[in-house]
């Protein structure tokens, strides 16, 4: 909910000033890959991807871009089971 509200507030401010802009959301490669014990995380990242894609579609007419950064897994001792 918070990313949606932030995108809405930021885009409304840009639109009211007739300014172009760029929205960058952080997602993960997990949004497209199923892994065990990661359901909530994967669903939230998939939702972020769709939110960003929808924002790009709706805001393009105002010269506002919406993009996603989706890094992969960083190997740590905390996520050994996910490799």
C-alpha cells in the first residue's frame, strides 16, 4: 500500500507542475521464481512489478517513467536453503 501511495503522491506533484520524471521501484528476481518458504516475499515482489508496470502505462502520457530494479539473490548464511 505504501509504494502505491508514494507513486500517487509523487506523480500527482509532477503532473501538477507539468514536469517529466522517473519512478524507480526495487523488486527482486524472486518475483518470477518460486522458492520454498518464500511465498509472501515473492508475492509482494510480483505485486511491486505489476504496480510499476501499471504506473508506467498510466503515467507515460505525462512523460513520467516507472522502472524496476530487480537484483538477484546475494549469497549469505541466512539464505543457504534458497540456493
